[in-house]
C-alpha cells in the first residue's frame, strides 16, 4: 500500500505505507486409503491392530515488528498507533508413533505460518514550522490526508467427519482452524472545525480463514454369535462389465459409375459394442455368483455400403456412334401373317384394291381382314421411314 502525494513541482511522491499478505496459502491434506485387515492365527485369535501414527500440532508465536514514522499532524514528541501490531502464529506438524519399548517418537512433518504478524505502525509528531515571508505572513500548511487501517477478524468454520481409525466418541483435529482477517483502509482528513472526517477507501481480506477439520471415531463393530465366532463382514457386491462386439451389416448396390465387376466402399462399416453389467457377490462356499443387471448398447454399429459396377453398354453403328436403345412396339394380329419390312432405298407402293361402293350408309367393318392388313402395312412403312431418317441424322 503506497501513499501518493503531489510535490510542489507537480511530480508524484510515492511512499510505502504497508505490506499485507492478502491471502495465506492453505495446505492441502490428502487421505490415502489403508484399511485395517485382520487375519486370525491358527488358534482363531485376532492379530493386534496396527498402531497408526497420530498428528500433533504445536503452535509458536511470531512477534510483530514496529515501524515509526514522523507526522506533522501531532505536536512534537507526541505519538499515536496507526496500525495495531498483531503477533503471528507458526504451526509445527509432528507425526507421533509408538516405539517397541512404548516410548513416543516425534517426527517433524511440516511447518506452516498459520497467521502472518501484522506490523505495528506508530506516528511521532514532528510539525513543520514555516518562517514568514518578507511581509511576516506565515505560509499556509497543506493538510495531507492520512491512512487509517482497521482490522476485523473472520471466524473459521468447522467440518466434522467420521472415521473408523478412532474409538467411538473420540475425536482429533486433522487441520487446525485459523481465523481470517479483513482489513479496512480509511482516508482521514481534518475539517475546517478541527474534526476528523473518515472515508472508507478499500477493504481487503488480508488473510482467508482456514477451515478446521475434525475426525470423530465411528469404528465398525462385529457382534459374535452364540459360539463366540465373529460375524463375517458383509460382502458388498462389485460390478463386472463385459463388452461384446456387434458386427456391422453390409449393403451392396449397383452403379453405372464403375466398370462391370469393380466395387468400392462408400461408407466404411464399424462394429458396434454391447456392454453387459453384472453384479458379482461371493457365496458361502467362496464361489462367485454373477447376476446380469443391465445390458446397454454402448455403440451402435455403422452399416457398410458397397457399390458394384454395372454399366449400360450400347452397340455402335457403322460410324461408331452408339445407338439409343428404343423400345419398339410389337403388333400381334391373330390369323394374319405380318408382311416383311420394305428394304431401305426401295419405294414400294401399297397395293390398291377397289373399294366397293354401298348405297347404304353404314359404318365400316373395322374387324375385317382387309382393314387389318392395311393398318399393319401402314405401321411398318412408317417405322421404316423413321429408321432411314435417323440414319441420315
């Protein structure tokens, strides 16, 4: 924290007022599972429980330091405390085990500054005296604002958790709780009537509180049967997951984009996966009992699509041009031979027969053989002419 003032020449003068650890690091405590297993001896006697090391925390006080600075706001020789000094606290973490002879062995694990000391700032009066000018007028003293720092305590919170490492009802502190500290910075000026005007400039959490963690014993108790045999600890079922591959299917389709007999994969097939979830327990005879709980398609298979070439082939004419395949109409006349088509280049007149004239007005007999023959001959002539015109094109 710097106090910045403006000098007579307009330049800024920066003065260090205080340095505060705004947030202390919090030590991370990790627990690693190490359950106690008891194996009976040949006489059925339970082995002695392994002695776990315990943690002992010792505190040491860190004395605060004092900074003295002059001020023209006090009479000469008078002093006042601007910031109250607060001693810090250093914590030593020891691991305590019991030796074979019953004595305790203490080993230092870690050292943590649980609370930084707060420097005490004291102001001592040293007023500036000004010699008057040539007219005897005293210069006006500029009234500088001062900084007033006030600290507020932030109480820590406590978390309690159960453990089977302690007897029932016994507790121990895993992490020592430490109160935090909130610092308020005020700018203090003197009004015309001599009273002080205090303005809050900033608030900073100088130290975060450390949560206290307490473990309370809640051991697992086994009630023996009428023969004094210890009951078997309940065996919790475990989950066994087995995966099965789902083969993909293949779809084949023809395409005229490939030569005949050639193929290509349009979409690559991917096998799927089906997962089976089993609950596995241990029977009285020691064998495992596996029960299917659920089946899930973890990944759907992707169908493989294959294209096989089946191109359309055209027979070319005498000029090498491919003929267009055209569906020809077929004429079927019962009891009448179809005349042969007229060769190209020949002009054959259709046979003409005299049409009998009837005095009676009646519709033509459309079912007669002569009319059918004329219709067939006309169709064949039209088809022949169409072929000739296509060749010339």
